């Protein structure tokens, strides 16, 4: 894995914590990895919800069409 130096601004308490950490890079990398996982989980949940809503709408449309055919 290639490492790249990145400069960011953080609140003072975060900077203090990072300065006291034995390996600040590892702390930041772990935090970003967890954040990415949370974001992906939220996106996945939203996609499932959207699919469920779309499936429900299609089912309602199908049921209405099916009821017309059965008359």
C-alpha cells in the first residue's frame, strides 16, 4: 500500500489527542476506515429502502392490473 502525506485542519482537542497517540497515522487511518464503512452501510440501507419502495409500487400496480383482468 502506498502511503501519502495529507495535511488537514482539526479541532485543538483532536490535535492534542493525535499528538499523544503512539501512532497518529494508524489512529487516523482506522477512524477514516470506520467512517467509510458507516457511510457505505448508510448508502446500502438507503438503496435497499429505495428498492423496497419501488418493489411495493410495482406490486401495487401489478395487483391493480391483475384485479382488472380477473373481472
